[in-house]
C-alpha cells in the first residue's frame, strides 16, 4: 500500500469516527437520562434537559477514546465544536420524539411525524 493510499484510509477512518460519534453519544445520553428518570419514578416530559456544555464533554471523551484507539490525533477545536453541536442536536431530537410519543400515549393515540 502506498503512502497516499494509507493517508486516504486514515482520513476516512478519522472522518467516520467524527461523523458517527455524535449519533452514538447523543443516543446513549438520552438513554442514560431516561433510565435515570425511570429510577426516580419520573417520565420523559418537557423540553430537552441537556446542555451544549454537557454534549461537548461527552463527545470529547468519546472522540478521545475512539481516535486514540486508532492512533489518530485528538479532535481539533473546530472538529470538537461541530461534533458537540451534532451530539446536542441528535440527543435533543431523540428526546423530543420520545416526549411527543409519551404525550400522545397519555392521550391514547400515536403521534404522526
């Protein structure tokens, strides 16, 4: 394999980690909050309770581990900011979908998308 082929593979691997991380982390974040609420006897209700600061901390940890496992340099500040925004958006979207479904179930109907 030539140096340029290796460079492309590394770039693709890095891009895949950066692209996929927000979905993985955002989904896990929502699940963790739902479990915590259930343990407290509470339901998913209202707006998304997370913050962009939390999103940044969660995705930073994830990217550090995943990029490190592959021997890749850590995310730049720009990459991290974009990943944090995407993580927050993914978690918020999932949360609002769950909240909408729960609200509809309380009214005895399934929501339409």
